[in-house]
C-alpha cells in the first residue's frame, strides 16, 4: 500500500491550490483514491493559502493532514515556520529557496532547496514556480507521474490553456532536474 500525504503551502496567488488540484486530478486519472482539502487565509491573493492532498492505493479515511504529512511543498517563509513540524521523520520538505532564506531546522527529513522563481524566470516569468515545485515533488515521490499531471492540467485550467502544456512540461522537468542534481551531491 502506498499513501502520500502532501501539504502545499504559500501565499495566495502562487498557485498553491492549483498545484494540489493537479496532483489530485492526476491521482484520479491513475485510478487512485484522493482527497484535496483547501485552506485560505483572510484574503486569497497575497494572504496565506495551503492545501492538503492525499493520494493513496487505499480509501482515504480523512482529508485532514495534521502532523503526519509525508511531504511538504513550501513556497514562502511563513509556511515553512507553520508546516515544518508536520512532516513525519523520513519525509520530504521542498523549499522555494527563491523566497525562503531560512533553512529547515530538522535533520530527520530530506530537504531540497529549489530556486523556483529563478528557474521560472528562465521559462518566461514567475508564473511557473508552482509547476517547478511540483516537478521537484515528482522527483521524490512516485504517487503520480508527469503525464497524468499534464493530462490533469486540461481539467484544472480548461481547454483554452492547453496551449501552455509544453512550457509547463518544461517547468516540471526543471523542478525534477533540480532535485536530481541535489541527489547527486
């Protein structure tokens, strides 16, 4: 049995919710059991936002992830402070090092620092940072595959945005490669 419990967290407007939706839809495409539980701060854009995603081979009993996340994708400093302790020992924390200058204080988790905004700028702007972080997640967790995420892109963003799939594939690959480089060292 395989179950991934992932926290995606950052500021509203960073694509945190869509990142979680993409993972959830990708799990559905692969006939897995999934849940997606969003949480917004007082204002969406610029406020805090996070979501809990569960992808499993077994039915999901609860969408709530409190202190048993297998991974956290962290897009800003307040989210690192809030969610660092919610990842289980042996879990993974992926940090957007473009915006977060603090280091993860724990030594019982795998940590990867991804220059998501810098890599996104190479692709044409900061709007791809969430996809880069999602690609980084795919390098450390095999709960869903890239092709399913790209198929899910059509469901989350609609037919009009399908023309952006190639650049989003590049963003996923950039995040994936950034983690693979760190694994080599």
